[in-house]
C-alpha cells in the first residue's frame, strides 16, 4: 500500500508541474504578443531567454515520468495518465517554441518602418483566443472534463477565421520591399499563433483519451499534412 501511495503522490506532483508549465507558456505567449504589438526588442529578448525555463520544466517532467515508469508498473488507468502527461508536456513545449519564433520575428522587423492596424488586430485577436484555449485545455485536463475539451474545436475555428483575415490583409499590402517583408513575417507570426491553437486542441484530445480510454482526433484541422 505504501508503494501505491508514493506512486499516486509522484503522479500528482507531475500533474502539478505540468500545470505550472502551462502557466509558463501563457506568460511566454502574452509577452511575445506584447513585444510584437509594441515593437519591444528588449521584451522579445526576454521571451527568448525565458524559453530556457520552459525547457527546464519540460525536461524535469520528462525525466520524472521516466523515473516513475522505471520503478513502477502502472495499471491501465494510471498508464493512460502517464502517457497523457508525456504528450501534453510535449505540446506545451512546442507552444513555447512558437512564442520564441514570434519574438525572433519581432526583432527582425525592428528596422522595418511598416505597420498595419488590421493585421495587428487580427494577430492580437488570435493571441487572445489562443490564451483562452490553453486555459480551457489545461482546466479540462485538471478536471478530466471531456466535454470541456471538445469545446476547443469551436474555439480553434475562431482562431482559424482570424488567421484567414490576417492572410487577406497581408495580400492587400503594397508592393514595396519593406511591405512585402513585413507581410511575409506577419504571415509566419499568424501561423505560429494558429499552431498554438492546434496544440491546445491536441491537448483536448489527450483529455478525451484519458477519460474514455479511446483516442480519436477531434478534427483533421489540427493535424495538417
């Protein structure tokens, strides 16, 4: 019985670390979007450096799971939770990588004397929705709420719509070299935020797997070719 309690406690600690990693990703996303909106190169540098903290948490969780599996043989339900922790950990780390990409693009655009209010508005809208999706995904995981996880599909469609708006606005920019460069970089930014939303949907799928024991994709949109 003592071994079982230890296993349960260790698993709970891993879950808590995963939730903390989710908070770190939210911080990185908001900071990267603020850096972009303000053309704040110092804040962009902070986002890039902050990724080391996310990576440390990622490795800590990965090693914690490996250690747990080396010492314990979890039963079916617990094994699903361990696998979900591993997969969600990876999705969160990937989200943070996209935040770093946004920060790096912000630095590259520092010398461009170009801005577009419509594009910036679409990106901010996407960012706010991505933040909401991360919160919903991590709360659904914490409460084992498959129905809440399913709502991520509709939220993702709103991000996709804003992404399409951003693309249309980029295509309507002028033909000067600076405008073209600005447009291309903002397309990548938009794509990064859109992919963060997709990873949130993937986390929702892991929640459904954890609750039902059956894995299924909510939508093919989160797994582009």
